[in-house]
């Protein structure tokens, strides 16, 4: 078995049969490969590693060049995708070897964090990943938002085809990348595919010309559902404008279904407002995303409210292993090598859970991601207060 990097142009002859067999209904139609080939221009900047034997593709892994906000700092992120092996080649350790190489290579290419959507989280926990929240879905009848129909909000919403609204939508995601913890975006090459999506509407909310909210959606049927993507807003006014827009569909659709981050509390959107908010996770199709640090340097510059320091040892991970002093100074974290006795011994998943704000030190220990003494636990809890990330991107 040999591993080599393949270009986007080589993917139709190599990844296509592996990935289509793994993720799509099959056998597939002849034109499927042609459609796949046409999409490959959006994958020019992705890293694709292939394991093959005598020219036959056996397994592959890929990483998209993305960026992510981690506690206020924007990092290059490897968005892992296309993790597949041929049924004949499964359970032979090929994917383990490919993943190990991919994480090292993407780090060398400059990514200091990584994220993925797992078919089974325990598989990726062994590669240092830890779970972060999956989006929530709010489902409600538009009449529940009737109060907004009469509200005189200082802004406007326009409905466009995604082909026309893409630039504004994309610019908003780039603004939110700078502002929202966990928010992740594709690079320009990959994002360009969404400009060509004639099947999606996008509603753009503006105040004094400035974009303050955007949501993609489609209407399933008259009297049926309006199915929306992520409700992207810069704050409450953007949200109110988009909800008001949904409310105007009261005589057209029975229900609105919209995706949200875990910070949103839809039952507070109105009085007498009936809504079901669901966070549904199951495997392999609806996994919550997972994240990890690829480099300890990713911690430098993250926002923290504490002016404290602690020494930790990271174990069990080739990319992060070592002893470090992590301190909070003037609102940001700093990290450097240390020879002091560590107050905490953490796995990559444990340190990543703290950095992303999904577990506190007590939970890190309970989950088996390390050992933390009482004093170090206090400091780590203050340096890394819990704060739920909202990934947004789906890949
Ligand atoms: C998931 C998949 C890629 C695993 O491939 P594989 O070739 O069996 O993986 P490997 O042999 O390299 O296994 C790596 C390790 O994970 C373990 N592992 C494999 N499948 C696992 C599972 N379902 N759950 C937990 N651990 C698993 C292996 O035992 C091995 O452990 P080891 O290194 O201690 O021996 C393959 O089954 C597949 O293509 N599935 C369909 C597509 C898919 O779901 N892809 C993942 C998308 S996120």
C-alpha cells in the first residue's frame, strides 16, 4: 500500500468510486461521475491523500482549507472530509495512517485547528477530537410571530436568488467569522460553489444599508414548510427583521423550520409563541461536529478574562505532546514550553475541550481526558470559561 497526494482533477478517477460507494445510494448512474468531475474546481485548494495498491484506490482522506474563530482569534482550520475506505480494505489501519499523515501535513501547511463531522465520534476521539454542539432546529407556525408583523423595525429584508445574494451573504459570514466563537468558513475556492445554487433563496436584512442578517431557505409547498438554513445575524435587530420576514408567510406555509446555534432560545421570541427546538444527534448521518487543536500555538492570543497561569502536560498526541505554561495576560492567552511540575495532564481532546469551551476541568476528568489537581482546575476553569461554539459550516 502506498500513500500519495492527489489533485482535484484526479479525484474523479480515485476518490469518486470510494466516496460515492460510501456516502451515496448505489449502484450509481453513469452521469454521476461527470457531475462530480464538474464540481472538482471547488476542491482545488483541498488536500486529498489516497492509499492505493497497484494503482487501485483503497482508502482516502481530505481536508478543506477553512478558517475558524476560537475565542475571538481567527485560525486556519483543516476541515476533514472524504474519510473513506473500500470495504475490502477496511479494518486494516489504512485510514488511521492516512489521518495521521493528513493532520501532520495540514499543520505544516499552516492550519492550527481542525474540525470534522464524525460518522462515529469514538473513531475520531482516538485522533484527539472532541465533540462540540450540533446546530438546533426551531419549528414553528408563522402565526406565532404575528406580533412582529405590526412592529415598525428600522430596516428592510430583500429576497434574492442565492446567485444574486451570494456576495452579501458571504460578506456576512466573513464578518461573523471575526465575531462569533466557533464560526467557521470555507476559503474562496470552495465557497464559490454556493454562488451557483439557483435552488436556494436568500433573505438579506439591512439597517441603513448595512447587512445585519441573512438566511437561506426554500419553500417546500403551498401550505407546507419553509425550510431555512442557519439564521445568521449580527444581533437582535437582524434576527427580528428575518423573523418578521418569516411571519409574512403566515397564509402561505404551515411551518417554518430554521437552524440555530445553542445560544438562541426561540421560546423567548414572542408571548404565546409555540415552538419546538430540537438538537438531534444520531450516527452515522447527523453527528455533532468535532474539533481539535493541531498546534499548541493555536492558544496564543485567544481571549481570556483571567490573569493566572498553570503548567499542563499534554500526552498521547504526536502533534501536541509536551509540557507548557499557559497564562492569561491583559485579556489574551500566552503559551510557552515549561519544565515546571504540571498541575494537569491532558489528552489532546481534553485540552481542545477547554480551548473550545465545551467542557470545564471537572468534566474533562470525568470524560477520561486527563487528570487535573484542584488548584490547576481552578486556574484552567478561569482561563477557559465554558462558552459554546457555533460552527455554522457543514462539510
Ligand atoms: C469509517 C471507515 C473510513 C473506517 O475505515 P477503516 O479502514 O476500517 O479504518 P482503519 O482500519 O484505519 O481503523 C482505524 C482505527 O479505528 C478503529 N475503527 C474502525 N472502525 C471503527 C468504528 N466504527 N468505531 C470505532 N472504531 C473504529 C479500527 O479498529 C482502528 O483501530 P486501531 O488503530 O486501534 O487498530 C470505513 O469503515 C468507511 O469507509 N465507512 C463508510 C464511510 C464513512 O462512514 N466514513 C466516515 C465519514 S466521517
